[in-house]
C-alpha cells in the first residue's frame, strides 16, 4: 500500500465510524449550540468590542484599536480593583481550604454519629441564594441595632458599634468572612471526595503499626491527598474571583470603592451606574484583561499538576 492510499483509508474509516455513530453525534448538537451561543460567542464578541469606542446602546461604534487597553493600564481605579480581586482571593482561598479540610477530616470519621446531618448543615449556605444571604447579613451587621453589634456591645468588648460594611478598613475582610462561610461547604465536599481515595487497608495498617490520631492525618493521609489540593485551590480561586453577586447585594463596591473588585468595575463602566454614558468597549477591554489573568491561573495549575506527576513517576518506579 502506497503512502497516498493510507490517509484515504484512514479517512474512510473515520467517516464510517462517524456515520455509524451519527445518532450519538446528533445528541451533541444541542449542547454544542448552547456552548457556542453562551460561551464562544461572548468571548469573541468581548474581544471585538474591546477594540471599539461604543456605548452598547447605539450604532455609533468607532474602531479605536488598543486605545481602550492603553487607557485601562493608566487607570488607578482599574489597578485598585484588579489588585483587590486577587487580595480577596488570597484572603479567602487559604482560609476556606484549611477550615474545610479540618471539617472534612472530622466528618470523614465513620465513628462520628450524625455526620450526614452535620454535612447538610455546613452545606446549607451553599444552596442558599446569594441575594438572601446579602440581605440577611446586611441586617445582622448593621451598626443600628444589628444583632452582631448588639452582642458585641452587650459583652463590653467595644463601647460603640462597628460599621462592618461602611468602614473602608473593615468592608473587604467582612465580605471575605461571609464568602468563606457561604462556600466552605463546597470545598468540604471536594476534600471528602479526596479522602475517599485513601484505601481502608491503609488505616488498618496504621493501627497495626501503632500510628494514631494526628500522626495518621499528618504523615499518611495528607501526602496522599495533596495532589488534589492544587485542583481544589484552582477551583476555589476562580470561584473567589467571581464574587460579583455577593458584593453587589451588600455594598455595590462601596464605601469609596473599598470593596470594588474587577467584576464590579466592569459592571460600573458597562452599564454606567453613576449616571454617565456607558462604555461597553472599555468594559470589554477590562473583561478581556481579567479573563487572561484567570486563564494564567489555569495554566499554572496545569504546570503544577504535571510537575507533581513527574515527581511521582520516579518514586513509583
């Protein structure tokens, strides 16, 4: 068989396999259409809009090239929002992962009764709508007869109430604490799934060797579930960078832009909440820039996982 006939043969085989599975591929069409309409099209549309000077509400779109990006890099409010997004991530992800890991290790104990009930209680804030949590927390944290401030004043720790959401020095840390409380249940589920990969025989071997308590967790369990930590950290970091609903329902980026993260910054320019003319092109440029930053985190995660696998291969050999 000549070199020219091999590709033709492979093409015929591929075409035959596709035709034989045509019904299966037909079921993929709705998903592909939805993916294209709601994922691919917005990505490419945002990249195109970022090159325009356009409000998004008229047909007077002017092509300006990279002018939006140049203006973006010179805007101190942009860099403040950009840094605040990653500061929020750095302040929530480690705490969320550590707290959820401790909870997962405790609830993974088969001797613990009512563990299913405790898991449900911890997971309950996850399924609660963000808008509801925002309204309830705003009431509870209010400096005017809010339950939390009333408890602090009654305990004698402070002589005056704290304005958790109105003080620029407190608002971001307050939102971070609420975010961790709401989403710690999801990270707990991830850790529980990782703990399920530890063989039961390993626990029996630890008992026979006299290894008990925290030593089992520290020297046996933790090394086995550490590869999962990178994936869990990436998922948690991307989730923390998408905190728009919580902030908009509680502070809308205030006070004095102290809680304005990138999503709120983009929303402010895209829809001009301050009453100015909307700048959809400029907001799209900010969104593209922010998307590239998040994609960089994903690439770092892939490289880190590959590095860990390469280190494990010689040990396995």
